[in-house]
């Protein structure tokens, strides 16, 4: 009887790992790319959150000063700028979450069943 017939299996060469009990193949390169993509998405989300925190901190002062010190046209322009900033923060957060989600999918796709 050979080692293979007795249930003793040898791992194939990198980047694949083989788990004999479940016959799973894990691609290390794909797993690292997925993890890196996920971490990039999380870093972008943190950047967006920090920027939004700073923006909303200054928003209260800018709206208050725009209403008190400026004419109607200037106040409207300031309001439009603030709404554009809020919209951009929303879009950046959405894109960052898509990138993080794609990283999770790549990480999960690195495991294949034989």
C-alpha cells in the first residue's frame, strides 16, 4: 500500500495549501490580495470618516457665519458648497465600502474545493 492509499497526503508546492480532511485548496496569493484589498477599503473608510468629522465640525461655524455675515446669495452658495461636500463624503464612503467588500470576496474565493 502506498502512502496515498493509507491516507497520508503531502502538501503541494506553494502557493497552494491542501487540507486532506476537506479537500480544500487555498491560494495564498489570492488570499493576500483579498486581505490587502479589504485593508485598503477599511483605510479609505477611516479617511472618509475622519474627513467627515472635520467637515461637520467646521460646518456648524460656516453655516452660522454665512447666515449672520453674508447676503442671501453668499449664504446660498455656502449651503450648496456644504451639500456638495456631504454628497462627496457619501460617495467616497460608498466606494470605500465596495472596495472592502470586494476584498472580502477575493479572500473567500481563494479557497477551492476539489
